[in-house]
C-alpha cells in the first residue's frame, strides 16, 4: 500500500515520531485485519516549513497486474457521501502492469520509503 503520510503545518515533531504516530493509528484504528500490508510513503511529505510539500494523492488499486481501479474519491465521509466523485475500472493487463510499474519504479528510485508498522 502507498499511503499519504503528511505533516500538519504546525507539527514540529521529528519524522520518526510522526511516522510512529501514523503507524500506530493505522494499526490500532484503521486496519481491520490481523495481517498487515507493506506500507510505503513519500518522505518529501514530511518536510518542515512553508514551502511546497509532496502529497501522495493518487487513489488506485491494481489487482494481479490485470485490473486497475483509478478514482478521484478520497476515503473521507465527504467524498463518500457528499462529493461528486468518479472512478474507472480498467481490465487491461498492459495498463494495470504499467500502473503497478510506476509505483515500483518510485520504490526502486527510493522516492517512496517503507513504513515500519508496530
């Protein structure tokens, strides 16, 4: 899983403390299963200061490199209940493989890092 771990503008915690809080929240309140996924994040989203930060904004799922779901919807109450969102299911191996490869490439270039879960 590739998740958006971000820093609130007023949060001056160390990266390690912020990541630990995120991991604990994910593990104890958001992940229903016992088996945890591998989770990756963009470390640029943890930058401190007023400058632009990176955001892992993509909402997509790739299944077996054969099917992809790409959506504008966030996993929030507003997105699920009030907003007008759209998603598309694409059953095309070449597209699903290319989409998965994009994220794998970011991992290989160390642009996305693994988050250790408790």
